């Protein structure tokens, strides 16, 4: 009690009837170049009961511009963060060698 949560400003949810879409494998340069593109169509599929379903969709590059920057940068950031423990180990080893070297010269 009394703890303040500051990491989550909002929790995204989809309400019934709402949808979300994302472009996969598209660079921010493509989105900027074709900022006014709009894709729309209908997908036909069968649900788990084998009932044939139709879903109309609309996708514009404009709504995905900012999201793509984040999506493209996140894997790189995570990869770089994974390198930190190894780099800290290398620093520790270098400091240990330097300290041993300094002790040998004094002694």
C-alpha cells in the first residue's frame, strides 16, 4: 500500500469490436516514401469450427510511421544490452591484470 507505479503510464487494451494492425518487415524509409499508401481488402478464413469467415481490413502506412522506428530499434537495443555482462567481465579482468602488474613492480 502506498506504492506508486510509474513505469506504466497506460495499459493498452482492445475493446470488443476494436482492432489493431502492424506492418511486419517494413522499414521506416518505405513508410516515409509511401506515406499516403492505403491497403484495404477482405480476408477469408475458417474458424476453429470450420465455419467460413470474412474479415474486412484497412491498413495505412501513416498510422505505422512512429511504431516502426521503435520496432526496428528494439531488437538492436536488446542485443546490445545482452553484451553488458561480457563487457563488464572484460573490464574486471583488465583491472585485475593492471592491479597485479602494479603489485609486481612495487614488490
